């Protein structure tokens, strides 16, 4: 049993992580400022004597005695991270400095939830970890991409200079229950649109691709990474290599929901990556990890979640 701090613990991924770590018998401290997360995501965990929640912003220092830190605090959807772009940079950079400072002081292991966005609009396909990426440093996605790149650099330098025990994972597009219904990400958008009979909004011609990973597969990769010995620091890609175009995703969602929503095309946002797929050779070799949940199976579970949510909130 370990005592574990999860920053961003009330968010989509963070809430699943808190739940899984508690189920494994750990003590969990969930830290969040509720910018994109909410208490509803962790309501079912409140009352567990091993679970504690703290309202705090990672741009300010925080002190606690823990064995492990999972640093997830950061808005992840383009709509949310562009809402207050300066705050997004501060969250990634100052949040990393504050959490690394804490890890250094208490000698905790710390894992950074980095992102496939560090590869930008990649020119190499699929993307291995040693690819340096193709990021527009002044574009509308740069607050997120460059913030996360700087955080990776901070992690590496705290490790080189101060021997901090770090792990960096690069997460590729992840979906599942507890995604925010209005966060603008493609999976939640398409499902909510299909369930409410609204038009499915495809940005651009829909030929751009992403590789979608179900949240349970990510958790397994994340926890396996944390459990590696100190010599393994990453960065390591954690994602599902099955690649789909947005048109294919829209058709799957329409098929699984039985919806009669029409597909409409909207303009493609600036710097939207044309294709993305992880090379997961390193994760296979170092973590003995690979994803198991197929898109249709994961979408079915996610659709069930949103269907219930929409009925409960009478949005439907
Ligand atoms: P999310 O928006 O649901 O969760 C982020 C959480 O961080 C929220 O609960 C939010 O309130 C909290 N937060 C934001 N700023 C904060 C601050 N300054 N102080 C404290 N808490 C703060 O997003 P998610 O999809 O669960 O993503 C979690 C992490 O995983 C993020 O770091 C994200 O960059 C990374 N990631 C996610 C994906 C994905 O596809 N979901 C892909 C790559 C990387
Ligand atoms: N997208 C879309 N319709 C939507 C939302 C997103 O076609 O309603 C597209 C978006 O342009 C991008 C892809 O879906 O090409 C994935 O978008 P998301 O915001 O989920 O993730 P990211 O771009 O950060 O990978």
C-alpha cells in the first residue's frame, strides 16, 4: 500500500485513476481546482477512509508526504485549454515545477501525464518516442503543446540535476465514461450529438486521423510505468495504434447509437494535426503493455455512460 497524490484527480482520467488506485488498497489524495473536473466524477469515492480531496491549484506550491505523485492537472481539450491559454501554460510549467519540487523534497516518484501533442502535426508516422515533433510554437495549440514540452524538459532536468525519480508518459487520444459532455473533444461531441439528434460536426473533410485509446488501457499503462524501477524514466508512448479518420469515427458512432443525425462539415481549426498514431514498441518491451479494448467496445461503454447522463440531466 502506498500513499499517492493525483493532481487533476477530479477530471476524466484522474477520477478513474483515483478509483483504480483505491481499489488496489492505496491511500489516495485527489488534488484539483475543478476547472474542467468536477466532484460528480469522484462522488462515489467520498466516504472511503483511504480517499481525501483537496481543492488546490497546482500553480501554487503544495506540501504533503506521499510515496507517488501522478501529475495530471491540466485542461486537455482544445476548447478548454484555449479558453485561458496563459493559465494553461502556467498550469503545465508552474504545476510541474511545484510538483517536482515536492517530489525532490520528499523523494517521491513522480509521473507526468504528457501528450502526443508534443509531436505536433507529425511528419513521421507512426510516432516513436525519439521523434522530436513538428510543433508551431506560436499557434493556437502552442499553450498546450509547448507547455507540455516545457514540462517534459523540467522533468528531465530535475532528474539529471537532482536525481528526482521521474516517469514521463505520452498519452494519445483517450476516451471513455466521465469525459466532459461539453468539452469539445471529438468522441464526446459525436456521441452527444448522435444521442440528442443534433448534426455530427466534422471539422474539415474528416480525413484527418487519430488513434483512440479506451481509458482502462491507459490506466494499466500508467500504473505499470509508475511501478518500473528507477532506471526507466521514459518518455514512453501510451496509446492504441489502431488509426481511424474522423469520418470513420462518425460512422461508428452513428451505427452504434442507431442515430439519424446528419453529418455536417465545419472549418478545420488552425494547426489541427493531419494524422497521429503511436509507435508502442517501447511500451511493449519495457512495460509488457499493449491496449486490448477495440474502438467499438470502448465506444459502446462510453455511449451507455452519456445516454444515462443525458437522461439524468434531461438534456435529451
Ligand atoms: P480533464 O480536463 O478531464 O482533467 C484535468 C483535470 O485537471 C481537471 O479535473 C481540472 O479541473 C484539473 N486542473 C486543471 N488545471 C488545474 C490547476 N491549475 N490546478 C489543479 N487542477 C487543475 O482532462 P483529462 O482528459 O482527464 O486529462 C488529464 C491529463 O492527461 C492532462 O494532463 C492531459 O493533458 C493528459 N492527456 C490527456 C489526453 C486525453 O486524450 N484525454 C491525451 C493526452 C494527455
Ligand atoms: N473534431 C471534429 N469534430 C468535433 C471535434 C473535433 O471533427 O466536433 C476533430 C478535430 O478537428 C481533430 C479530431 O477531431 O481533427 C480530434 O479532436 P480532439 O479535440 O478530440 O483531439 P485533438 O485534436 O487534441 O487530438
